[in-house]
């Protein structure tokens, strides 16, 4: 059986910006820095596609595990398992 849809399938409301948040991404958010162990929330920036996590994890919180290039490794718990996501800092929000 062939897979239907792509990465952003069924995310019309989940990956939508509010009316007042539309426009360019601020450079401070794009280049924000985190240290290992910082707690972060996964909040996708729909206008930046690179470094975006799978939409199932939207709204989850986790801890920074390390850095991989420009992106960060975020450790989250999903159904009792620990998972590592590689996420660009524009999609992260400090807790």
C-alpha cells in the first residue's frame, strides 16, 4: 500500500500562525542559543521548513541534550520512551 500525504499532512491548524504573528521571523529567535540541560518547548515556526520536527511532537517539552551543526538535540518522552529530536532553534521556546 502506498503512503498518502507528506510530512505536513493534517496540520492545517497545528502549523498555522496567528493573525498578528504573520510576517518575517525575528533574527533573535532564529539565532537564539541554548545550553545543555535547558528546558525548552517545541513550538513550530511554519515559515521555516528546515530543522522542523515531526508535527506529532508539537507542544511537547524536553531538555537540550547537545548541539548538532546549527540544530539542537532535544530529549523528549513519548509513550514512556525517550526520543531525541534534532530541531532548529527557531522552533524552540525557552521554558
